[in-house]
C-alpha cells in the first residue's frame, strides 16, 4: 500500500510538472521557478549526507564477465554482436545483496550508490522500455529491488547511478566516446543516419521515471556524465534542465550530482564530484565553498578487473577518508563485484580493514568537517571537527616519539584522550627553559605526552574536548 501511494503521488506530480518538449529553458543566471530553493532548505535537505560522510559505490554489470574494466567495450572497440556473448551468459548465481549490505555497514558506510545502468546500456532492473536488462539474461531477475531492500534493512540510504551515455541504444548518436567512433566524418554521419536524440531523451526520461517511482524514496542520484563540445554531448543534447525538472517533480528530496553540465547555474546540481584525485582544499564554485563528494576506487578500475594490481592498502583508504572529511567532503568508495555476484577477496580484505578502524574511530568521521582556522594541524597530522559536540580529532599519520606539539592550542581544550581506547593523554605548556632532558614549548603551544608505542590501529586518533 505504501509503495502504491508513493507511486501515485509521484505520477501526479509528473502530470503537473513535466516540461513540454519545446518549453523555454532558463537563461544564464536565471533560476527557473520550479528550481527556486531557499539556502536553509537545501542545507536541511542535504543534512543527512553532510553528516554521514562515507558511502559505498557499486559498479556492476555484464562488464564483470570480461573482467577488464567497465569501459572494456570502448577500450577494445568491441562490436555489439561480440559484446552480446556476455549478455547471453550473465548469471550471478552467488548474488546475495544482504551480504553486501552487511559488509558495507560494518565498514561504516552510511549510503550506497549502485549502477542501475552503465555506459554499455545494460540495466540491472526490469525496465519496461528495453529488453537489454538482467531479467532477460540467464539470471532472470531484477537485481536492484533486492539490493534496495537489503541495504535499507541495514539502515543504509539508497542512491542510484544512471548513465546518460548508452552505447547499446539504437537512437544514441555515435560520438567521440562511443566504441563505434571513427575519425572519418562521413562514416560517422552514415552510422548516425536514422538515430534520433529526441527518441533517446524520451527513453532516458522513461527510465528515470521508473527508477524514481518503483523503489521508494531515493536519497542520491548520480548522473554520469557530460562531455560538451565537438562530437560530444552536454546540457543542450541531454536537455538537462528538463531532466532535472522531472527528477525534482518525482522526488524533490533527492540529492543530485553535477554531471548534467549545468555547472554554470546555482540550481542545476547539489554537489561537485572530483573523481580519482584528492582536491588540495575544499572545492569552490565562483569563489564559494560547495558540498563535494569524491568517488574513489579500491584499485584502478570501477568494474571488476581480475588482473588489476594497483590496489590501495587499508591504511591508504583510511587516510583518504580522513583527508576527505578534513576538507569538508564525502567519500564514495567503490567496490566492483564479480560476475558470480560477490566482492572478490581483495575488496573483502579492504572492507574488513575499514571496519576495524571505523569501529573505534567513526566519531571522528560522522558529523565532522574541516577544523576552524584557529586550529593549525600539528606536524604529520590531519584534523576533523565536530561543531555540535565541540570535539577536535587529531589523526596522527606518523607517530612521534613521546611528544606532539599543538601550535597555539593553549586554553582551547580541557581534556585529551586516545580515541581507540579512551585512555587519557596528559599535556603541558612548559615554556621555561630547561635542562638537556627537559622539553619546552613556544608560548601558546601545548605538548601532548604520548605513549612511546603507537596504538595498534591503522591511523591513531587523539580526541580533544574543546572549551
């Protein structure tokens, strides 16, 4: 009954708000009426996301069968008829989304974003507008519905990735990203004869409507991606404003990424998405700090890659998470399941390592952000800060011998402890010149008296209770 009422409400909204094909789009600097949102309302809508900080990305599809990167069709210029062998044999017989959800929850991930359709066009749900879907493979099942149920049962919020690109759809015009692309303009023109971007846009709208009406409330929508310019596609080709208006009419609360090529607006996106690199500082747009989420992989590939060996260590992943939060951002960390439907052993090992660290240190992540400017990071440390609890977290990347100097911290905190075991750390503000066995500090500095042995955790954290 709840689902029927939810869908009925969504469809009623669509009837009232769907953009006509020839509707005028907003001009530069102009916010369309449907997109007007007070800053405090947007902050409230995104509050869960900026609190939770850590999510799981899942890239999964028939590209797990060749196991050579999710872009294998383009990288190797595989023709449709040759790629079809994966569709005809896709049967993830060990698929157990409850296990995935339990692994994500243990690792401290608070939301999930799953690829409902990637660039190859294969759909993991039972879409009404295509035959290129999991229900028509030997698998024979809708794979999204049980995943949504399993992750929700673990208290994990749901996000959908949807590829704007589709290398399988017969109406998607061949462009510079397409596997069939050639540098011969006449050949491309001939190959595109009869293809209709208008029909493809209708297909996208139909699929997004399905995704946003069949699975309950969706928390994040990751649309991927735009590449405007010659032989590319951007907001004009996608009719991005129309797509976003449809999305907002179906689920006004959903948080949407910035890959619709609407970065020139303040209303066409909710967060920016640096991928596979760490920003030097909190990202800004037109001089203003903005919400951001970096998507990263365990290895160099998003989809399952059997022979990929550039896997990050657990420590690297922990530091990545800490550094992201220390700059006010979210980390969306990817796992690419195998074609049997499980996370491979390397991914499981990393998730278990993250779980060990997060068990004792998650409060230095959840609800935290960049530290106020008056707190300078000590040498070889990263800071996170919880304004509500008035706690500062010092993540020590290189454990010093005996002493950690906190520059200018005198009078700013009233208690210090190691976070992993809540053991007290004594401190002093000795500025009197001493002997050759007595350490002193600069005026205003505090010296933490640390144990000689580093705590047995990937990254030790010191918790300061602020004044």
